């Protein structure tokens, strides 16, 4: 079992480093006065955990029935196949319609469902920055019509990708990077709980401090690295362990580009964002040293710089990275 799940916060008190945000959410839950919310912050800062704890405070045992969670990154990357395979949408999915039309219909259908023993329910959109502009416009219209019985919560790592028509209807709450001292204390607590289990290897304070440093405020990543270090017995540099995974994927993507297989290249880059939790800018940071080491081509540096500029002002990081892959292919061909 992943320790990120084992040690997932169950109450507001378990969430560290977000005192101001938690104070607002706890007040909303206590007073049963909830606005639409826009939760912004980097990966691993507690956005998803805070949403779940918020729902538990609002609805107690009925929290799951009154909370609809949409994983928009999976939906708009996998397309209609995702809708076909997910049993939650099987009775609503229309094969003859486009992905966007299906999305609109599903959101309207879920918004029309009555809450269970409550005056309103929660509609949660994870990775909301992935939503295309047309989907966001449809979501805005649904927010207007269903505001009496639904509260919408958008979680994102890129607040600028949310259109003004939606962001102006939401109260923004920012999740800051987890403070290093708080993260270190949490890792020591987990180490203490797990060290007596069979098969665990020692991890000293110096390694913990290094894990905190390379995690850059991402507690989820720090816990994953701690689990890797204690279960595998790798006494080497955790930074090298962390770098080897993402750097290997980045190198694989560039190798696929050189071979002309853009589909595999895009899949590898998408994996860096979905499986490893990197933002678009962080993906480019992983690719940069590989380009410098393997190719050292000034033209690729220009392509990388242009992609970096676009991705900081874009509406969809996945589209911009796919464009980056195509630009690299033109240089390498």
C-alpha cells in the first residue's frame, strides 16, 4: 500500500501547513454557508485531502453520496474511451456524440441529481486547468443554473488557465508549498511508525532533510521518496533516485521523438504530468538537461525556450507540450 494513501489526512487537523485555508473551510462547513471555491496550489500541498475532509465535515456518513468528483485530466486525455470504461458514466455516455457534448450532458445530469439529506451537494473538478475553454464555458452555464442545489469546487495547479467567467464566481483559496520544518516533522513521524515493520531499512535524519529539499514543498512526493528509501534499502542519494525516474522518462520521450514516434513521445511526457505529478514547466526542466547532454543543439534550446514562454501563459499545458514535441521533431528530422 502506498504511504501517501495510508497517511492521507482524515480530518482538518491532519492537514499540515495550510492553517489559513483550513480555517476558512472549517468555518464554511460549520455554518453550512459554502460559496463556489477555486483551490490553487502546486501538487502535494493538500488540495484533494482538504476537499475530502471538507465533504466529511459537511455531510458526515453521506459525504460520498453528496460529492461528485470529476478527474478532468483523465477525461480529456483519454477521451471517449474513459467514458466508456468508467461505470459512473456508462448510463449517461452517448457514443455518437463528441467528447465535449458528452461532458456537457454528464455535468448537467449530475447537477440535476438531488442531494441526499442536504440542501446542496458538491461538484468537484480535479485538475480544472485541463478543461478546454469550451468545456469551461459549459461549466459556467451549469454553475449559474444549479447554484441553488450545487456548490462547485475547482482544484488546479494553474489558476490562470481558469476563464474569468468561472474564477469570478469562485472564492480563491491558495495552498502554499509545505514548510520544510513541518514536512521534516511529518516524515520523522512516518519513519517512527514504519521503522518497526518487517523489511524496513533505516533512514537517517540527513536523508530525511535531503528528501525535504528535493521535494520542494510537495509532501506527497516526499512521502513517496521516504517509502522508496525505507522499503528498498537504497542508502544512496534520494535526489539521484528521484531524478533517475523522471529523467529516464524524459530521455525516453526524446528518443521517441528522434525516431519519429510522436505518439509515444507525447504519452511519455503526459506520464510525467499524470503519474509523477509534474507541472508543464517542471516537465521542461526535466527535458532540458537531457537535451543539453544528448543533443547540445542550439535550435533545440530555442524550441525549449519558446515552449517555456507559451506554457506559462497557456490554457492547456498538455496541448502546449504536444506542440513542443512536434517542434522538436522538426529540428531533429
